[in-house]
C-alpha cells in the first residue's frame, strides 16, 4: 500500500478532526521511508503518557479511487508555548 503525497494530504484532511478527538495533538504528512514504509504516510503525534488505539491505515477516496493511507503513531509531548 503506497500513498502519494496528494492521497496522504487528503486522508489527513478527511480524518484530522477524528484523530484529534481520539487524542492526537498534532497530525502531519511525511515521507514513509523514515518509518519503514513506502510512499507517504499520515503521522499522528500523541502524548507518551496516553495509550491510544488508532487504526493502522486511514481509508479515503480521491477521484473515485479508494486508498488506505498508512497511519504512523509518534509519541511526543504536546508543544507548550513559552
């Protein structure tokens, strides 16, 4: 399952609110090779103290084509302004 930048960006836009409600404090799109995946992935950043059950992929449709975009979970403390 290899997602393009456009597909991953669309999946992020379609699922960002739901991921945030589930506890992700930041959501981005990055190249998958940093995470051992091909193509592009959506990355959800979550507080290390929280145990969240998030899906391994985000289902989305773009131009009539269904795609499962990989979702990577990164443990990171939320940003706190100084």
